[in-house]
């Protein structure tokens, strides 16, 4: 009788183990399939969440002015965000296409003329003589110069085309992310409660609210202090480049945006352009542009204190590593995501590892 009960127990244990194994296997398969389905949208969803968190104060203020109409507030913010992304992208793409068409037509007709460089170009440090020689060859015999430097020009054109394609893809991701952010803004309160519950289940109910609020503060700080300053510097650079007549100002402004995000001075782009302006323009406008470029490059010194560090103090090295690593992992949009995600992880880990503060004891005296 005892052996029979033991055999039945072993059979039930084996059956339960097999059933559990099958259930876990099916669950893992479903999780992998779900991940493969949503993987293309993870970056867009995360960026939409970041945008919604950053825009929530503006959403709250606009909702109050609209008499509590949250949907209208979200719709207006989405329209404004789409205009900010689509209009500059369209204008830059249109101007670049027209410029390329004009160059192609002039090359076909043989009417392209290049102004010879000034003698001062040859005196530029390190690369002066090389640039002067290539520039002079192009001004004297453009066709021969194009044939001479064909491999280098081919690589340059391929790089520009690749960058332009990546920029357009990033703009499309921004458009979708802004729409996602608008949807999330309409359910911001329930989303905050969900985030607080998830954080509470991970770190404990007492610390859930603290970590949620810290996450929100970190996201807004990085978006406003790092990405906001980068956008401002890129816009100012774009305006200056247009006024001075630099070709392809949108591409150069995009390069300034990338450098500003990874915490490098825009002068790395604007400086060589200013030197080029001195070689083709009069001294007064060239000097004005150089001063303007210097002001744009150092503008983060007074913009960041106004926008960055509202409740958090993330080291710039963390933001730099996040931006570069994000770009390597996710492309151009990773510059934004990497900086935010790594800064957020740093702040959460720092707070998590910090010793709990002991409550102050009141004296009876």
C-alpha cells in the first residue's frame, strides 16, 4: 500500500513537472515571438515616452487654459511637434535637391565656375597647401580635378547620401514618436500610476514613488538641458549659415546638432566654415560670422545652467557615453535615447545604492 502511494506520488510529480516544463516552454516561445513583433517599435515607443514626459508640464498648463480639454491639448502639442520636425526637414531636403539639380545641370552644360583661392589659404596650418592645390586645380580645370579626385569624391558623396538617408529615417521616427507621445499624454495620470506601481514592485512600495519621480526629473533634465541646448545651437547655426550664404546649411546644422548632443563644441564645425568664409567673402562679414560662430559655440555655458540640473546632477561624462553608445546602437536617434537612458540608469543606480537616511530623533529637552 505504501509503495503504491509512493508510485502514485512520483507519477503526479512527474506529470506536474512535465506540465510545468511545457507551460514554461510555451511562455518563452510567446515572449520571444512578442519581442520579435514589437522589436522594430521599441525605440519609437521609448522615444515617445520620453517626449511625453518632457512635454507633460506644457500639457498640464495648456489643458488648464483650454478648460480641462486634455484631448485638445494633446492634439495641439502633437501638431506643433510635427510642424517643428516636418517643416525644417522638408525645407532642407527641398533646398538640397534643388542645389544638386543645379550643380548637375551646370556640370552637364560646362558652365560651372569656381573662384580661385586666395594666397592666404596656402598659409593655413597643416592642410593649407593641400587645400590650396586642390582648390586651384578645380578653379583652373574642373573636369581634370574631378577625374583626379574621383575616388575621394565618390566616398564623400556616398557618405553624404548615407547621412541624408539616415536623417530622413530619423525624421520619420520622430514623427511617429510625437504621435505616440500625444496618445500617452491623454492617459498621463493612469500611466504615472502604472509606473509607480511597477517601481514599487521592483524596489518596494516605500521607494516606488521616489524612483518614479526621480526618473521623471532625470528625463526632463536631460531633454531640456542637453537636447534642448543642442537644438538651440543647431537652429542658431542654421540661421547664421543661411545669412552668410554657406552651401547646404541644413547638413552643417545637423552636424552641429550631433556634436552638441555628445558635448563637443559646435566650433569644430563652424570654425573651419568661418575660415572658408574668410577666403571667399569680404573681411567685415567674415569677421561678423566668426564672432557669431564663437557666440553660438559658447552659448551652452549660460543655457545649460538655466535648463539642466533641475533636481538631478548627472555628470557630463555619463551623457557623453550615452550619446555615443546610443548612436552606435540605434543610429542618429540613439544620440537622444542613449543620453536619456544612461543618465536615467545612472541616477536610479546611484539612488538605489545610497544608504538609507536614518530618521532624525527629536530631543525631549
